[in-house]
């Protein structure tokens, strides 16, 4: 995606292959800064502190981190320790484990002397595949948008509601839920996006709104509690969100608050789509509510809000006095609330049979 006329990915290995460059998402929307990570430990910290975030992006970043690990020490012991540290950095998004397992399985079979080159290639392949897959998701999703827009008479803008940030910043490029929005907008379909602010970290207000503005897509930021009301008023034509982990049976784990939007959509007959690359599908589990670990983050994310003051200096303010706080970062939307899963291979109903038709290699 372009920022001020320059094309950026959210993560990339630098030309000399010795470090990892990322867009620092803790600084957005007020400052666009590139941060250079020089060790695998720095990549682990960047994932933990959400300098990089979003399921596909943390997977790709971890793959790049393992490349740095091979430069530090290509031994089995070191790589396995770094792999565990990367996976533990964020427990919910399965893309992280998927990418680490994929890179490690290649590296551990090879002679340690060849591992640095192999890791470089594999990390770059994972990044490139993510871009291609998200672009395909965008094209499949665009067809859904066109259908809904035609169904409402092709006159007024298609009103789409999204939660959290599933744009290019959450992936290597394009995004998942936002890819169809970008593609439909590029194709001249009038799209307007309701952007859930997404407390506590405000990924919607800070990141999604910033991306949409940069791309020229009309949008309106709303508080997380407004979506149900807008659906009742007929102001939402469809919802689309990303996913951090989807079970083989179609249960969707995504940012906290997604479930409430899906319930409201169901009650109001509003289609609720989930856009996800297959790296987000956990083929080993069937019951999202029982089997997906929900990350609990620092309660300060609830107790404080961040922004910039009148002096343009980043600041945080406390929003309660001495109350306790709880901060589960994700929730599960059961499959029966999902209208369709938009993947790189096409769109299917949220159930095992249909998912396996698209991805038959996972039948076993
Ligand atoms: O905690 P985050 O910001 O990493 O959570 C991200 C989300 O929940 C996204 O909606 C998800 O990764 C969508 S996939 C691009």
C-alpha cells in the first residue's frame, strides 16, 4: 500500500538480509515510523508489544525473526528456543505458530551451515504468499460487495461495518477484511465504512481509519456500542471482519467485541462475513470456545486511553479511578452467526464440509 506516494509493506527483510524493517504501529495514526529490528529477541518484543500486530503480520514477522536467529546461532537448540519464544509472544493468533512451524521444519532438516540462506528464502516466500493470498481474498470479497451493492439498487453507497484492524497493517500487504474494501473502491463501487473504534487499544480508530483515509475510502468512526443501533436503522449493508484463528468447523476467533457485532447482525438480518487466509485456519481444533486460548492483556489497556494532546505530544489519560479491570483480547463467534468465509481459494459457508471442499489437503 502507498503512504505519501511510496509503496510499503508492513514488514520486510532489509536488502542486506541482516535485519527486519517494520511499520511501528504503536506510533500510528499520528506518526508514520519505520523501526529496524536487528535480533530475533527484538522481533519477539515487537510482537509482544504490538509494534507489529494482526494475525498474518505476526506470522510473517516471526518468519523474518527466525532468519535473524539463524545468523545469531544456527544450532538446533538455539532455533528451537527462539521458536518457542516467538510462539509465546502472542497466544491466540494461529498464524504465529503456523509460520514458526513452517520455517523450523525446513531449517531443522538442513545442515546448520545452510540454514541462514534457507531461512531467508522461506521468510521471503511467506511474506510474498501472504500478499498474494490477501489480494485473492480482496478479489473474491469484491464480488460479494458488488452483489450486495446491486441488490440495493446500485445507487447509494454500500455501507460496510468492520471491527478492529484487518487492513494492510495487519498483514504484509492488502489486509484481509479491508482487501475487498480497497478493491471495490478501486473498481469504482461506492463504499462507505463504519469503523468500530475497537477499545481498548483502538485499532479501528487509530489504524483502520488511518488506512482508509490514506486510500481515500469514505468512512466514519463509531464507538463500539453503536453498531447494533446502526443495524436496526438499516444503515449497515454487511459486516466484514478478519480472524486470528478459525477452527476446521468454522468457529471464528477475532478481536474482542466481534461476537457482539455478529449477534446484532444475526438479529437484524445483516450478512456477516469473515475474511481470512488459510494460514489462519487451525485444522487441529473443532470447538472455538473450548480450544482456543484467549490472550489476556495488561489491564492498563482498559484503565488508560492514549492519544495526542493539544501540544501534539503523545499522552495517556486514566479513565477510571481505582477500579479493577479485565482485558480479554479476543472472543469467539460461533459458526452459525457467520454468513461466509472469504479465503484465498474462494468463499464458503462456515462449516467443516465446505471448508474442506476448498482445502481438501486437510481432510486427514
Ligand atoms: O490484537 P491485534 O490487534 O493483533 O488483533 C488483530 C485482530 O483481531 C484482527 O482483526 C485480526 O488479526 C484480523 S486478520 C488481519
